[in-house]
C-alpha cells in the first residue's frame, strides 16, 4: 500500500506546470540563521526530545497494553487533530503559539511518563496535536515576518527538523537502554522546557523583532 501511494504521488507530480520564470536570490544563509536562531534552537530542541520518543512510541504503547490496532488509533488521533488545528492556528499571535507549543509538548511527555494504561494517552494525543500545530505554525509565522528570504528561512527550519530526526533516536536509544521508558519521557520534556526558556529570553525574536515589509505588502 505504501508503494501504491508513492507511485500515485509520482504520477501526479507529472501534472505540475513547468516553471516559466526564474529569479535568482542570494540566500544569505548564515545571516538568516543568526537573526532567527532563537526560533530555530527551541524548535530544534523540542524536536530532539520528541524524536527520542517517536522512534520507540509503538513499543511504549504496547508496553502499556495497547494492541497494534490501538497504536494506529492513537497515532491517528494525533495527526487527524493536527489537520484540523493547523487550519486556525495562525489566528493567534506567533510568539504565543511558539511558547504554547513548547510548554504543552513538555506536558505531553510528562503525561507519557506518568501513564499506566494506553487509554490514558487519548487526551494526551489531542494536546500533542495542539502543541505541534502551535509550534510549527508559530515558528513559520515568526520567520516569515522577520525575514525577507522566506524560502531560505523555512528551509533552515525543515533542515533542523531533519537533523533532530537523526540525533533524537540516537540519544533516545541510550536513555531507554540504560533507564527505560519513564526517564526517557522526562528527558524529552526537559528538552522542550529548555527550548521554552530560550524562546522566553528578552533578546528573543519572539515578540521583539520588527516586521520586515516589502513593496506590495499590505
């Protein structure tokens, strides 16, 4: 089924229109990172902690008594709720979204650590959907507001997420091997809290940088 879905996506991609115009823009990568590192770093830290959890999440859920079907249901609750929440998340202030996303992520991981039955994680999955929606949309809003090189700023954000997918499981494997599931969840919560502390610093771009306007913007 995964192969069929990939093949269908490949076929649909051939219907995309060829780009007729090209615009060369100097990306100013390091300037973008330096200007927005207090957006990138909290996002990265939260995702390192999250990816410490995600790579063993099915095993963790089954250790709480979940069947494979319930593992799928719990993950569906999270992603399905994200689909709905991301549609209206941008109505809130970007800096508030980022902070809410970081703090509620820590709350979710603490709930994971305290849970003794997989059904106790149903509300946590809804909170998780809200936390990721808030952090992701809020981070993009801040970057787009504060940076003219929007494609570059978004690419750095996505790249930091990819890096966290390499570092998080590597670290999480050691934590689980030595201490087990519970401590892993609290370590992940600590990463999110540390990210919230960085985002709350006075010099943070969260709520402190002026919006960059371009010709034609309203």
